[in-house]
C-alpha cells in the first residue's frame, strides 16, 4: 500500500523517542512533528537525518485505514495500547 498523500497521521499520532531535527528529544503522542509541512508531507523524507523509526514505517490498510481521519484514529488507539 502507498501512503495517502497529505495524511500525516503517522507524524502526529505516535510518540517518537528518537531525535528529530528541530525536536532533539523526539515528540510526544498527539503532537505534530516539526518536520511535517502545511500539506502534511515530511520535509526530511529521503534525508539521512530522518529517524530510523520513520524510515521503517510501512503504510498498511490495518494501520492507515481508508482516510487521514481514520489513520489518525487507528494510530492513536495503537499508541494508547502501548502506553
């Protein structure tokens, strides 16, 4: 499955513990990544400074659903299960 352009749910819903350029301590769940632009696209996509966890994320219907809103709901629920 390909990412839905402009979704950004994977850059908002989960916590990321590794450093992100501009967010040296990572980011908490539910906080928009500083590297997410106004179109919900990653500004450092394909760049070496992109966190490994972001590189490893694979879009999947079970996680992403069929819309950005559904993806945000699903990923938030998954994040809450791992607290």
